[in-house]
C-alpha cells in the first residue's frame, strides 16, 4: 500500500515535469486513476494517499477515478463510496449496462454514438438526474479502438449537447499505439481541434465542453504537450495489471 502512495507521488512528479516542459502551470492537468483489474483496497490506498498527501499543488483538484468495466464498477464503488462518490466510465458502455453504470457514474467519457447518448438521456429522465459526458473520438483510426471518427465528432457533440439531461464537458481519446511520438502527438492535436471547433461553433449546451481527457501511463507527456486537461493513469500508479484480464 505504501508502494501505491510512492507511485502516485512519482506519477505526480512526472505530470508536473510534463506541465513544466509544455509551459503550462502546475496543477493545470487533473489526474484520473484508471482502476481496471485493481482491487478496491488498492484503489483505496491511492485515494487516501491523494487526500492526505502534500505533493498536490494548491491549484490541482483531487484525483478522479475511472473504471472500464461496469461489472467492476458496481463491485468496487460501494466499498469506496466514502472516498469516491462519483466515478467516470472510461470503457465501452453496452446499452444493457446503462442502468447499472448510472448508479455510480458521475460522468461517462465513452459516448461515441447518438443511440448511447439518447439511452443515457432517457435513464437520467427516469431517475431525474443529470450526467456529465465526454464524446470519445478515435483519433488513430485503429479498428480495435472505440470512438467516433474525428470528422464526425463535432456533429455528434452538438447533438449530444442538445440532450437536456446530459452535460457535455469535452472529449476523450486513447492515443495511437505508435513508437513515433509525432504520430501520437498528431492524434492528440486532432482531439484538441475537435474541441476547438465545437467551442467555436457555439451550439447550445457546448459552452463547457473544454475538457480533453487524453494521455495514459505511456504517453502522458505527449498529451500534456497537446493540451490535455485530464490524464488517465493505471499502471503508472497501480503497477502492472495481471496478464490475464480479470
Ligand atoms: C486502462 C486504461 C487507461 C490507463 O492505462 P495505463 O496505460 O495503465 O495508464 C486509461 N484509459 C483507458 C480508457 C483505459 O482503458
């Protein structure tokens, strides 16, 4: 558990260094802990270290938590409700899992089609609440990755933002799997371009869509250099995941 605290501190130092070399103020990028395959006790150790730690700059908000798999979300969230009341869903969300996910989710980062957005809207109506959402964009075009193609992303975002129970907060992507830093950065820049286009259009409900959720343990520096406002870290904080998916 002390190991998790030490790794969180190291990840923060990495983030600070990335902000500095991008000429951005310390604390301008928020950290989200990607908890897939990690047990609640390990996640708790990181959240306690974050709460009690002194290495978070004054301007930076506490860490967020994000889960890929709804099954894991519903298993872990109750155990962590005292420390993490709101979760981000960061993996593909099947329609039959929407109701379960919304019991714990404050934000769904993986909205990549209108049918999912409409289903989220209907569920929010049924339980009389609102939900923060990000539109996930597939900037690399890799077939294995979820997300709307960049060319269709702004239109989708405008339509999502028109749904009155959904609060469009910005955009999310998973970086290209490439050893070429230029390719990775171009993908992140493409997400920023989508965001800037949506903000410039000024459609109803899009005024707060500034968030850029991009950058993971392997590519956070590239993402911060291209304007990430939120990086999602798993292995950098929790160590390697078990080889077989849990
Ligand atoms: C697993 C995952 C992460 C974290 O990945 P690491 O490489 O372990 O930092 C971030 N975002 C999403 C969507 C993920 O699935």
